C-alpha cells in the first residue's frame, strides 16, 4: 500500500466480501481488503475478477480469511493478506518478503506492539470478522487506535462509516465497505 504525507488526510481502503460484494467497475482507494468466507469457492465467486480489477486500477488486493480455525495462505495474484496471529505468521514475512501483511484482531497495546515488531506492514483496528459494517465500526477501540497513531510509525487502518469521515486522531488509512 502507498504511504501518505501528513497533510493529505487518510487514504481510502475498501472492504469487500468475496461472493457477496458486487464487483465494481472502478476503485478509488489504494487497497481492497477482500474478506474470504470459509464456505465460498474462489473460482465460482470470481476471485480472478477481483485480482484483475485491482491490478488494472493499481489498487493493492489484501485477502482476509474469515475461517476461525486457521488462516489460509493468500492466493496467487494478491498483494498481501491479513494476519489474525502475527506470532504464527511471522515466518511468512521471510517466505513472502514482498507481501503486505496487515495485523488484525488486536485488543491491547501489547498485542499491537508485538504485531508491529513481528513485521506487520499496517495494523487494522476493528473486527474484520464482524457480521456487519456497523459491528466492525463499533468494535474499534478508538483510544487504542489514537495511541497507536500518536506513538508508532507502522500505519493503521480504521473502519469508518463513509469515505468523508476522518477521525480526529488522523489514522493513515480509513476503511469503508464497498457496495
């Protein structure tokens, strides 16, 4: 994902769910976090179309497995993946040095710092596995995210209600569901 200058405001990240979110014709964000439900077949859900769209729009495609029992390696053609357990995924940093790894499922300063130390390229504050966008936004610990923005260099992503929303603590990225 691209980085930003301090005065630009947050960059836009889209959130979509494979097999549920309609494929748009264009993207205006710097990345798409594509949630992969456990019971969705990537071929019939047209994962290749998402990969093609993101490549043509110069938008990073980051996959997030929604499986609770483990995490899957990212499919070929994507730019990165969401790690819900950076301790377990730390070895992937060596195996896939060019992949973007977003740490998620962080509920404390200690977990956030450990994820950053283990090589996360960005931290997602909020529950990516939430059933709805409203639940995802409600799960954000704004105090933790604000502390992270003020104290750490690794960028963070915060889900918000609309692309026009800019939290007071100025996260580097905001995430808005597509569709």
